[in-house]
C-alpha cells in the first residue's frame, strides 16, 4: 500500500504579517542614497520616495542602477502600504533589466499583498529560473502564495527547501510551524 503525504495549515492567517520577502538592490552614484534609505529601514516617507525618484533624473545612471533604483522605490512604496504603486515600479524595473532575478522576488512580494497569488508564484519561479542568489526569499514568497491558494503541501515543501538552503532562517521557521504533517493512506 502506498502512502501519500499531505500538509494541513493550522493557522494560515498568522502568516499575513510576514507575507513577503524583499531584497534591496544596490545602485551607484545618485541612486546610492536611495539604496541606503531602503537598507536602513526607511518606512517609505514621501520625502525619501521623492528623493529616490529625483535620483532617476541623473543621466549617468546605468540601466542596472536605474532598475535597482526602481526596485528600491517599489520597496519604499510597499513599506508605506501602497502595493499597486510598488508593483508598477517593479514592472518598470523588469522592463529595464529583465534578467535581474532579485526584481522578481520583490515583484512577487507586492503581488502577494495584492492577493494575486498565481502571478506571485510565477514571479518567484522566474527569480528561481534566473538562479537568484536569494532563493530562500523566492521560495518563501512562493510558499506564502501557495498557502493562500490552500495548496498546503507545496507551501510546506517550499518552506522546507528554503530552510535547507538557509537553516534557522527566522521567517521560514516561523511560517513552517503553522503546519501539521499528516500521513494519509490510500
């Protein structure tokens, strides 16, 4: 007799406060102050966002630095709870540098907040396909999306894989504790 395994969520809603993993992207020159604002935890103040947008006027920014600044502006908008605005900035970063894997992790986080879970999974998948150095964050975002879609088995698998890559990572450890593994026989 074969055994199948499935996972049931004990408390899926407790994941709501940690529904995203984000990666800041470093820029050079004028974009650096924007990066530092994001890196130091700026909560998305209007003046910081305005300064970051103004830094894009610097014509010496490389396309990669422009994309990085777009990502960082998106992160600031997310921190301010303006998810539609954030995802617009991520989309523009994708247009500038479609092969920059970290953009898709942030885009996935924004989509999660907007309830667009299938799209968030696709964005996380794209980041993984581009071989991001931040695979645990991409897997975490994908797990949150699967959880919201009630695919608890896949969510659990992604969290386990994230913890394999980064043992003792607090967000994944907290999330995985919300599952009970139940053996089901056919």
